[in-house]
C-alpha cells in the first residue's frame, strides 16, 4: 500500500535498530486514539474485527485523508489522521450488491473446489494511494474456509478521494485484469486459484499487500511462500483499468522475510517499501516490519526493522502506515481479530541507506 507520511510529531520511545539480530525482543505497541466512532465493516455497523488495510493521501495543514478497508462486506471507510488521532468518517460501498455487467478483464479459471460462490464480499485486503487515486484490492484467492470461488474477491478498485471524510460514495472504477496478471506471473502463477490452507501442503495465492508508486503497482502475496521467499508481483496500473488492449507485463520479486508472508506494504518517500510480514498460513511465526530496497539483489533486498508484539493474543497484524516526519521513527499498525482494529504505534529505526 502506498501510505504517504503524516505530519505528526510523536515521542519516539525505545527503538530496535536494524543491526540487532532477528531474535531481539519484539517491540511493544502504544494505543493510538480513535475518534468519531469505530472502524466498521458496513455503514452503521458494529466495530469491525476484520480490519485489513489503510492508506493516506499526502498531509495538508496537519491533516491527512485516509481510507480503511476490512475483509468482510463490500465497503470501505474514510478516515483522517491528525495529531489528535484517527478520526473515522463515512463508510461507503466499494462494490455494488450485484455483479456489474461490464468490468474490464475476465477472471481466469481457478482450481477452487466450489466454483459457484456468490458476489457477496470484497475480501478487501489492502489499500494504496497514488495521486489522485486510492486503490483497494481483493484477496484474488479461493476462500480460506470452504475453498470457494467468489468473483467479488477477484477485483481491484480505483477510488476518487472526494472532498472529505463525510462524503457519499465517490467515483469508483473496477477491474478483473489484475487476476490475469497474477495467473501468468513467473514463479507464483501456478499457485493462483489453488487451496490456501486446507492441508499443510497447500500454498495457494493470496494478495494481502498493495503499493502503487508513480503508476507502478506492487501486489504483496501472503502466499505462496516458496523456499523461504515471499513475493511481490510488479506491473503497470493504468492498463489494468483499460477496457481492452494487451495485458501488461509483470515481474516477480522475491523477498526473504524469515519464512513469513506479506501482510501489508507501505511506500516510503525515498522509494523504498516497508513490509508488514507474518505467518503465511497459521504457523507459529511472529509479525515483523522489514524495509525493502528494490534496487538490491535478492539476498540483500529486505532487512528486518523490528518484530511486533500484538496488543492481544488473538490480534493479527494486518495494516501498516509509516508516520512522519521522515525518516520514520514510528509506524501505525491495525489488527484483525480484535474489535475496532486496535490501532497501535510501534517504534522503528530505519537505516539512512540500504
């Protein structure tokens, strides 16, 4: 996700430097205030236990327009990041109740056991911002429980920001064309549309991270993890929303994240990416933040910044936002599995160069 930096001054607390070993004590988070109500799955709904993504536009006058997505329902929610905390705004539908007749692209066949799933939920996993658009991606995978093909989850959405966090539904464009790019991507393509975790050998493709930087899209895969590597799939974003024309080329980029998968992405102003990493399936692995320099070789591309201690036992780190000023000293993390996402900030120490 491209998460632009917020103009927010926060006390740094302690920090783990990159030079420390991977087994250093995980960082402990600090509660971050929610104002104007909770994060919800749908308009007027209860506090969500399925928060999965956040991204923000550049800051203006110490305020930053943001978009939050959960992986249940068809909606997203506006928010505003300020020195006082995260103010929640209107929740609005990203997808219509019924499948639209005309969406660019076609979903390639999958090996999901149940191929007759409904147009029911977005399964929104990540948000990105690349002016003037916000982007939201569905998981592009079979359902985790039931191995079902739901066409509504094989969607990439492009959303116009509008004027404020109380806006009605903004202009939204949808496409299925990212699905075809993922299906043909080197190394990971064979895992497209296969079982996620019905048995230990399963390693089906599942998108959970998104960054869009100067017109280039990076899809971060929670799975597959192959020979210890997680993967980014890189492609041009504009052709994905074109009604016709050739499919854009893609590049598959391995990241070595201690055997973890990618849970979220965030773009930094210097061109590097932050990666929120965690278990690809349900294995006993910690959540961690890595900094990635895409110009480096495979082995040197990703460096551990810190491991994270979730605020509650059932909390799963799902969304990452770096806080300004740059170089970042704290990141905001949102969690799945706990009501309202339990926003927490964690200390980080980024290297000046990598």
